[in-house]
C-alpha cells in the first residue's frame, strides 16, 4: 500500500509478443499505472478483445502512436516497435519529458557505421551515443541515471551473461569463441509468415542465420568492452519447437588449465549478489522451462579437461529476461525502485 | 505490508504436479508462510533441488508426513496426497487443530456407498458427511465456515460451472446431458508411466475412460443438487498433447426455444459478480491458453436453433482453477481474506 | 515390374499441404508417373527446392495452370486448388480427356442451392450433378466408372464412416446426432495466417466454427442418403496442437436397447472386408497417431447402458484418408488397379 | 515379383522404439519375411495389440528369446536389445548360422579396454574384433562380407558423416573439434522414466551428458580412423521437444583458408554417388523434419571467413538413418540386394 504516486507508463507496439509480455508484467507491478497502449494495426480495439487473456484485467483501448501525446500521458515509455520504426518516435518522447526504454535494436549499437551496415540509415544518431545499454548486471549504476535505455537483445543477454565473468577476469582466449544458440519460436514474432506457421516449425529443428545474424554485432560490441579489446564470435542460432526460451551453449578456450570448481568460483563471485542470475552447482545445467515466464538467467558451467575447453550453458526466457522482464528491471532501476519489484514470479511446472 | 500474522501453511504431497502448483501460488501469496512440505519419495531433499525452478525462492526441505507434527506447524494444510492415502492423514490433522483442504478424491463424494463403488473402503466415513464441497461459486458461504474442504476435481469444476446456471434456473432437460471433455497431459500426473511418456502422447489425440471415469459420480452428485433431482451425464474425456488445460464441450436440450442472447443473459446474471468466471460474448469461445496458469474459468455459449440444442464450452487450467488455484481460493475464504488474494496473475502469451 | 503403361498424373495446387501429401503418395505408387505439378505462387521453381524433403526424389518444376496443356500431359488429374478456383479448371480438363479427382469442396455438394448458400455461385453446375462422391466404402462401384470424383472433406470422411453402419441399418434415431470433432492444425492450411501461427495454436485447445462450419452440409447430405431421409447434425470442431489427425466423437440415440457387443457386430459386418477401415475390439478406442500418414480409418464404439446412448469414435489422418490418400484410393478404383496399391505404409512410432 | 526366396528375418527386442521402426521398414521391404519378433515384457501378446498401428499389417505374436530357435527360423537377425544384454545372445545366433546386425552398443567399440571403461565387462570379446562397423558410406565393401555388423549409434552417424570428407582429405585441424548435438525425445527410449515424461520434456530445452556421454568413444574411434591419427572431440548433446530427429552442429578449424564453395566441392565429391547423403546448396541448412522417417542424412556447410572456422550441420532421423533404416541398408548390402531397397519413402509434410 504505497503512498507514493505510481509511475505512468506507456507501451508502444503493445500487440507484438514483447509488448504483451510487458503488459502482463506491468499489470502485476505494484508501482505502475499503464496509461497508454499503442498498435497501428489494432487501434480502436480494446486490448482485452485482441488478447482475451486480459479480460477482467485491463480495460484500455489501443491507440495509434502520437509520440507527443504519449509523452504527456507518461513518465516512462517502453517502445516495442520494430527496428527502424522506433527511432522515429523516441526523440519526441524524450523531448517531451518521458524516459524511454527501447526494446528494438535501434539504440543498442554504439557506432553509426555498424548500425548502417546491419540496419541502414539512423534517424537519431546523437541518441545512439547518449543511450545507456540496459544490461543491469553489467551496467547497473549507469542505468539508474539513464533517460534512454537500449534494452538488450535476447540472444545477446544470454550470451553476454554467460561470458562476462570469464572475459572480465581475462580467463579465456578472446579469439575463437563459439556460441551455439537455440531459441523458441516466439523469437520469430507474432505476425504470420511462412517461418512461424505451426506445421513448418512443429516437430522439427533447424539452424538459421548461419552466415549472418543481426545479434552478432551487438554481442561482439559488449563482449569487446568486457575484454577491453575487439573480439569476434561465431554465433549459430537454431529454431526449437517450443513457445519460449533461449539456451546458449558457449565454447571458449581457457588461458590456463582450470577445473569446473575453479569456474564455479569465478561465476559465483561475479554473480553472487545478483537477484536474477542463478549459478548452478557442479554437474547441473539449465533447462529453459525452469526460467519460463521469469526474469532469471540460469547458468551451468563445465570444464572439459580432456579438450582443455570451457563450456558455459546459459538459459533465459527470450520474452522475459530477454526482453520485457529486463525492461521492467531497467524501469525499476531508472525509477529508484527495488530492482526486483514485480519480477519475482515462479515458472509453471509443467 | 500487512500487520496481521501470516497463515502457516503445509502442503502434503508437494512433489506431484498439484503440489508444485500450490507451492508456486503460495509463494506469491502475501498472507502465507509455508512451514511444511512433505514427500515420501524425496524426503530429506531441498525442494529447490527437486524443482530447480524454485531456486532462490524456497529454502524448505521435504519431510516425510507426520500428521501430528504437521498440524502443530500449521493452521492450514493442503493435502495433495493420492486417493485413499489422504483419508488416513486428514483426521489427525483436524484433531490437532489444522483446517484442511483436501485435493484428493477422498472427501468429494457424499455417500459412502458411492465412494466404495469407485474407490473402495473409506477410513474416515464421518468426515465424508462433515466436509464442505469446495466450489466457491456455488458454495461460498459454507466454505467460509469449513474446517475440511473437499477441493473439486478438474473435470467436475469445468463441467459443473458450465451447467450450473441452466440447471439452477431449470432451463434444460436433465436427461441426456453430454460432456465431451479434453485435457492436457498433466492430468495424468507426474510419476512415469507408459501413458505419459512423451512419445505416446505427443502429436496425438485419443479418448480414454470412455466406459468408466471416476469423475462421473462427482459430477453427477453436484449437478443433481443443482437440478434438485437425480440426473446422469455422459462424460467422455480425451487426452490432448499439451501440458495444461481442460475444455469441456457440453450439449444439453433446452426446456423451451431460446437464443444465444437468452443464454448469455442467464450466464451473465449468474456469474456477473464472480471474479474468476468470465462469460464470453456472442460468437466467442474459450481457448485454454487464455486461462493457463490462472484461476479463471472462461465460458462461451451457443444456441443451435436448427437442432434446438445448447452448446456450452468451459475452459480452465486443470492444475489451477481445477486444483491448486481453487484450493487457494478456498483458503482465502476459510481464512477471511479477500477471495482473489494471490490469484490475479495473467496467462503467458504465447 | 508391371508391363502395362503407367498412369500419367498431374497435381494442380501442389504446394498446399494436400498437394504435398499427394505427391508423397504418388511417388511411392508403382503404377504412376507424375507429369505435371502446378503452383501459382511458386511457378518456375523446382519442387524439391520448395520442399527440400523431396530432394533426390522429384525433379519436376512447378508450372502455372494451363488446363488444356495439363489435360494433354495426363490421364488423371488431382485438383488441390482452393474452393471456387477448382471449378474453373475442371471442365476444361474433362473436355480434353483427363479424368479428374477434385479435392476442393467445389463438387461435393449435390444441390446448386446449397452450394450457393455456403460458397456462392457455381461456374459448372452441370458437373455438380454428374460428379461421383468419392467415398469408396459407400460408393465403390460408381467410383470405378467416374470421370469426375469429388473427394470428400476430412471431417465428413471421419463422421460418415463412423455413422454409416448404424444409419444404413436404421439402428439410431436420426434426430439429435452430435459430432464433437477434433483436428490437427494442418487442417487450417499452409499459407500463413494468424490462426496457424505457432504461438497461437501450440499448447492450447479451442473450439471454432461453432455456429457454422462448411463441412456441415456435406455431412448432412451424405448421412441423409444413408438414412434415406433428411437429417441434421450438430457439428462442433476443435483445433488440437498437433500436425495431423482428426478424431470424431459421435453421440447418437439407439432405436432400441443394445450392447457394445451388438454394436461391434454391426460395424464388423459392415466393414469386415474393407481394407482401410479397422473396427477396434471392445474397450478399445482410436488414437490419431496410429493412423498418421496412413489411409486407415480406425473406429471404436461403446454403448452407454446408463444413458442409452451410442458413442462412436472415428480417427483418420486429415491429409491422408481425409484427402490425398482417399484420392489415391479413388484413382486406383477409377483406373482398374488394386484398391490398396501404394497405400499400405505404416504409421511412424512415435 | 521376385522369384528368389525372401530373407527370413528376426527382430530381438521388437517393442522398443528402434525395434518398432525396424518392423515398420521390414514390412515394406519387398525381399523380407519377418519370422520372429521377441520381447521379454510382452511375450505372448500379438504385436498388433501392443502397437495398434500394425493392425491389419502384422499377425505375429511376440516370443521370449531363445537364440538357438531364432537362428533356426532366420537367416538375418536384428538385435535391438539393450547394451550388455545383446552380447549374451549374439554368439549363439552366429554359431547357429544367422547373420546378425546388432543395434546396441555392444559391438561398436573396437577395444575391450574402452568398452570396459564405458560399459563394463564384455562377454564375447573375440566378436568385438571380428564385427564390421556398419556405416555403409565409409565401410560398404566390408559390410557386404560381414556376418556381424555393429550398427552405428545415432549421434555417431550424424557426426561422422558430417566430418568424414574433411578428415579424410586432411582439411581440418584434428584438435579442438566441437559437436553441439540436438536430439528428439525418442532417443531416451520407450520405457517410462522421469526423463521422458511429457511434462518434463515438452516446451523445454536442455543439455545433458555434458561431462560424459557414451557416444563419445564411438565417435572418436571412427573419426580417428578417418584422420589416421588419434583425436578427441567435444560432444554436447541437448534434448529437444520433438519425437524424432538429430541435428549435429559441428565446428572445426581449417588447415588453410577456404570458402563455402570450396567446402561444398569437397562434400559433393565425397558424397556425390551416395543415395542417402544429400549435400545442400550454399546458404541451405538441414531441417530434421525433412529427413523424418527416412534414411537420408542432410548436410549443409558454411565457411565463416571472419573467424576462419568451418560449420557443418548434419541431420538424420535418429530412429531411421540413426538406427533401423541404416540397419536395413546394412541388411541389403549383406544380402546382395540393391542398397536402397525398401528405404525410398519420403518424409511427411507437415
């Protein structure tokens, strides 16, 4: 029963999977009032009619985006708009006084040139530099002061959290790192396309984006910061027949001989106080269902003494810690709230 | 930040699917402290080791059942023990002062003879009569005063809620009612058996228990009370390749000609103030994913004017409104709490 | 090693799920050469590039439809075109000498008026009357002489086969028959739409088309012939999270008291010599996985003595016995081949 | 219509997933008569009662194993018995004149010491040396003369076929090879255990056997032969929520700079005449559904020029090319039949 006024929040692009997950989390958040939900396709409809799951829980109507109006109604805006759309609205939101957490890729990269190479021209280049990269475990203090937070991609979150302790402590060779990643189908988005038709993805498994995937530059940018030197990574994503979940299986060479126990000490020290990173015990490895619908990142490590190779396995829910949950975590930090507020739910079994 | 003392709660049989769902809900409940979790198979292990989902959320160890000890540690006990096991522990719990919500079938039937026919001998026959049937929408006031609540079965919950308004208002013929029901695989329980092996149930659909299903007498008992006369029902369950969810498709003959609008008026009047029953609009029908992990029962109705037949479709999560969620709803009533406390989460999309 | 010349076959609309299933079956058929595959969307592409499953098995390129040309290249054409498209090509194919098996709904209904009510204007009304309804178990002799066979719909196949013995023998009341049907997602077709996106249908169950489904008039037409009087049926389809399979659970009232054994005698007599209808023993019921990828229809029956109600459960693969397999069965009959040729594969386990 | 007598075949352990897949394939094989099916658990039952899929296709009864009797009834025996059981029956079968294809791990390893380390004592050590390793693409001529063929494991088949051309041509560094493998749940077998219960594996993804997996020594043994030097491999399997399918994603360092085109030339030359290995074009990668139920191995390759790293993706059906299909391929070779006989079916779409 807090006396302080609630945060007035808007969600742009509230009918994509990331937007819906945000609304789900925000409705359970004790310090938030949702004032605005936008959707270009479904403007005018009640949110609970588009997503009957929300019957009895959300009375809002969807609106078209008017960034200025949204800014007036809110103190915090989450943009779940597509890449290259979000950047056209974010400057206005900021100019008119809202803090913004952007869940698209538009502000994740630091360098205009890299952005241009992967996405095209940027309409708000100065904000690229002023944004804060929203991975709380690595960037907590900066996020507290941010006015524009670029919420990390799902694959980057799992991969960076899996490698951060070892890169930071300079325990692995920075060349030749391999990330073999696996994602549930919600990563392909909600709008219909041949790729996400049930019959095409059910009961099957395949790699995709083997030669080029847009999350690679983001991962490399952040890992390079951790390593304090430029590095490259091999990133191979696969599509898995399940709704949610990402598992990153990462292979890296140690600088010197180690053991699984040594590795665990490093990870436990690095993440010991983190509320959302759970380092598993020796011989234990993550299971995406254990983090489904939660903001946890579960990490299991193994030292292959025969090969002298480190194996890190890192699991998140792509829509939660990989998107909306992490965005709420960022909102909590940017708003002076306890970081875990509204994020302590447990995964369903089964 | 309530000042009143929390309810001290125990869960017997905490490692079955129903028990886990209870623990998930109770951990989120603001007025509850879990003091005791039991499991005969896993006694001595930490709960979070058996279910890694609970790492960082539950520090309890599993114990073997000592009913007397459990009663001392609790004011409310949920029994998720198997049929014919539960009835051996419940009397002791009650004698030593705990209220009990029993999620087995041991106290659902009213008549000893019927129990004997379907399950065998009853070890606590007097409690069969003294228990309260825990379907809050029909029995709210009695539950508030109950010391032993028999939590309804999953199929009965969906079926009874689907038929209650029409039987109560005497709008349907009481003979010839058909319930064609469909359930996710968690209904078959967590212990391994050929029936719930992945390869046997994945990508397939089949009826089961066509000639005899133990939920039939429970359904008929409660529907007969509503109709104020004895009635029979045809009940055909089917197994569906999904974790959770029940859909009951019910067919009944109207006493007189009606329309879908007429039907909706009846249902809206009956359930208008119910927090957990959502009557859908004309032309809308339930989807089990919309209620997954929630305590909602979604109901859609249709009047087939060509056939003069009423079709009612009723969806719940078998583990939540069909078991653990309803049990928490009962606990809230039995404890003088707001009925919806701890039960207002939204289903994941997707 | 047959000496007789192979049947030259064309498939119109070869890139929908029904078309692909046909190609799969025809490639295994010892008496067939596929000469022509058409697709408006993918014309010019190699079939094995669109469906990599067929690499090394099919070298054909997809063409646009030129009905006259197709007729020249073939003696038998399967049309898997959409409703209201097929009827524009079929007359030309027939005029130029090909026999046609039409898998759309365009020729299934007998009466122009009923067609108009459900689909709109018909461009080839005389063929509506001249076609043969292609359900071999009921219509074998006529099919042998047919030049245009209307291949039954998937739901109608399961439902009609389930009811035929009882209607033919006048053992059930013709009013009040209920068919509660369940189908896998491939029934919704291959082109992307919100309805068949993985996240919308995975892990969930829902009814659809409750107030009106286009298969109803086809079912009623054929059942009425069997009953020798007009009858209506309540038909409620549900969408099940699996690729393939239909289960029809049918409820009908007996004319007089019976037993399950009586029912089995009726079904065994009626279907005893049928190669593709398997009547299951007492207490056994179908499982869609047991017929997946096959041309079988598995039927299990039960007499509910308490309710005096007959329950028939009938399972097929919607794309095989419900479409392409039955079409090949019809081709065999129309071509003087053994009816089971090319159709004796077994379902995968699991 | 062959005049030559059919091969008389027995299947030991015919009720496990591998055994059932064998029966399915053998029933479709034009040169085979199945004489004997054994099962310790289900002896005395009709096969079609245990697996109703086979109703109307197989009339055999299951028997207990009497190796001597089986040998009399057969010329070829497939043993699908568990590891360390098979080796007790194989010597008798051979002594009494049957050829044997063993699908367990009992004869795959060459060295007694390695076998002992991973499995325990071997009861027929001389046969370990005399057996032929049954990977036809690498060992065809030897298999033609074999009397005891050790059928490769599923993971080894996918991995060895993926690496063979590069190791044989000495194009990759033999240290540091990584195989990140993914398998459907049927790999865990048919008998119920917590691991393969639907709710435990559905909608989730996890690594397993990260520190030790029994397929590692088999893979290393065969790769070392190809490389003509001892090598080690990092092998990390993952469990995927689908019935069938294996995908191996393999990472290896080139000896010198290459391109994807160079890689494709190597693979196309190596596998150009193979009926069951399909090398995909540039930018194409396998999809396990494309090989489901078939004997194909689909391979896609990519050269990562930034990292100077080779990525090979190799997909098979674990029960078919990874077990029963490959066993039939071996039977064809051992019996002087065309290698592809009975194995040219196409995968279901979808």
